[in-house]
């Protein structure tokens, strides 16, 4: 099935190139862009493949018109996620409130609105019923993250509970159990976040993520051991002291999950 899909895609690209021969340039639009070029950054952000985009720009000699070109291969999340526009804004280092985005699809307008940039009023009305808010998109991503991470945490917690009854070094116990949970999440979810966009090889992206996880696990494990020591030293309730190892694990879990979500969302995914 994958071979068939790739064959169809290749054929589509060939036909697309043939259609260029009869395509006509929107000269009024190009004239406007050329007039703005001297004072403004101009970016082309599209869900098309880089091969198709480069063919079009070369065919009409427009490559020099754009300060940045973002294509399908460059982004982690397609429109209506604002990832593509956020990427361009960060690259230029400009205030998003001073940016204006022109779109031709509902999902594109939704992405533009979620990015916090300006859009023509007609585009906003067109996308009003379909454009998710930036907060809603972030919330949905958080829910998906918590869902799969929850399974990883159950594995982590199970291994931790079993080992903590037999091993007194809670930092070491947590390192082992956390590696089990993190390995599960990486195998079934995290590794699919990374895309091979040829700027940074996938191998090195994986190395960065794994290094981050190892450092985080070590720090959280030391924190857990410290919390457990404080509980056993300063709490007199026998029941709490008896289950101090479990309580310590419960305390550090929200810290771990929150750090993982925000690091993935705002750092790792941008590699």
C-alpha cells in the first residue's frame, strides 16, 4: 500500500510539472509583493512539497521574491496548527502583531488566527466556524499527550512500586522505572513527532531527546529521594511514613509530566 501511495504521489508531481506549462502568473499580486519587498519581510508558507514549490518559483523566476519559504517537509504539524507561521515569525524575530497573513483555505486561516497575526477581515469571517482557538489546540494536544503518557506512567509506577518494596535506594529505583515508562512513550509516540527534514538527521534528534530524558530522570530521581527523606524525618504519622516512597512518587509525577509536555511542545518539536 505504501509503494502504491508513493507511486501515485510521484505521478501527481509529474502531472503537476506538465500543468505549469499552461499556468499564468498573477502579475498584479507579484507587482504588489515586489513593491513591498524593499520594506517588509515576505514569506511563502505552504502545505505543498518543496519540489513543487521550487518548480513553480523557478518557472516564474520568483525565488528571490521571498525571504523565507516553508513547505510540507519543514513542519511538524500541518495547518490548522500555527506551527508553520510560528516558525517564520521566530526566524525573522518580528512582533507577530505587526504581521499579516493572506490565506486561501479555511485550515490556513485557522492557522493564521491561532498564530496571533493579523488577517484580512473577510478571511476571519470565512474561518469563524472552523478555526480552533490557540488555547483549544494547545489543550487538545495536552490531552493527547497525557493519554499516552498516562500508560507510560502506569508502567513506570508499577515497576517503581514493585522495586521500592525490595530496594532501599529510591533514586535508583525511580531511574529504572522511569526508563521503562519513557522507553514505552518514545517507542509508541515521541519518535513519530520528529520528521526527517534533512536539516538535522533523525539520529541526532533522537540523541537530543534521549539525553534530555536521561538528565531529567536523574534530577527527578534525586528530588524524589530528597522528598522521601524529608517525609520520613519530619512526619510522625505512621501510615504516611509507611507509604512515603509511593507518596514521593506521586508528588514528583506532575512535575515530570509538565516539564515533558512543555519541553516537547516548545523545544524538542522545533528541531
